[in-house]
C-alpha cells in the first residue's frame, strides 16, 4: 500500500491524466492523523515528490518547505465540518467549469445524481479564490451533498478517501457533460423527488462493497 503522500501524488496525477485539470489548476487533499496532506501551490503534478507535499494543520498553519494550495481553506473547512470525509478533489474540468461559468446547478436530470446525495447539485455563490467567503459558500452548497460546483470557478468532490474523491470528481464531470449535452437537445426531463429518493436507497444496496456473505 502506498504511503499517504504517494497516494496524494498518484491521485493528483490521475486527475490531470483524466483531463480534469490542466497545468497546475485544481488541488487534491487527504486526511491523516497528523493533519491534512494537500498539493502545493503552483507546482506541476508531474514534478511532485513526497517531500514537496505540505502538512496542513487544523489551525491553518502548515509544515514543509512548499506552500499549500491557495485553496487550502475550503479543504480544511470541509474536513472540520464533515468528519466522514477523507479526501477532497477540486478541479476545473471543462463541462463542470462551463456550467459553473453559467452559474447553473445540476438538476435531477439523471439518477446518477443520487450518487452525490440528491438533487440538485448546487453551484456555490462566487467569491474570490482562497478566501474565507468562498469556503463558507462551498460548505453551504455541500449541505447534504458530496459534491458541488462553484460559480465562475470549477467543481469539488469529496469521498471517504482520496481515491473515492477522485472517482466522484470524475463522475461529476461526466454528469456535467451529459447535462450540458441534454440542454442542446432541448433540455432534460427531470426526475421527481420521489424517484431520486428511490435511487438513493437503491444506491445503498447496489453500491455496497462487492463481497459475498
């Protein structure tokens, strides 16, 4: 099993390889007993080494030679507010970001939205990146959800660990793409609240660990 810093680097590189973030955009973090490991600011993912990954403390200070991502604040606040979260992925993937630029939430257009806790997937109100105001807006958009968009910015996905967060981030972009394409076809027929609730319950059965009893 990879050490936590190696897991983080692998996830960050996978995010870039999947086309979810270009250059040094986006950021990835994971929770440890010592604090939060997060990708450093302004550093290409392919150049990362374990020694370059800063450790973010719960008081906002950090250990390491490299500064944490400029978005460290909403990562930290998500972990403080959501003890079940072990990994966070923030990306600027094309379709997610296109919807964020249009300030559109994702409605109940497909049952897969149940994967994120229900509908809609909200779009957090705009605030300058790296600020406490943006962090507050993100936490509000994530209430009852495991992912959200951010106006004129991008998307955030969470998970029980960094690999689960990366999977969620990938599925968020797929859902954003499908919704965007459906708009060009005249707009989706939305599922009812009851249908989404049924899908949420079905997810609890269909996507539990695949181990025979």
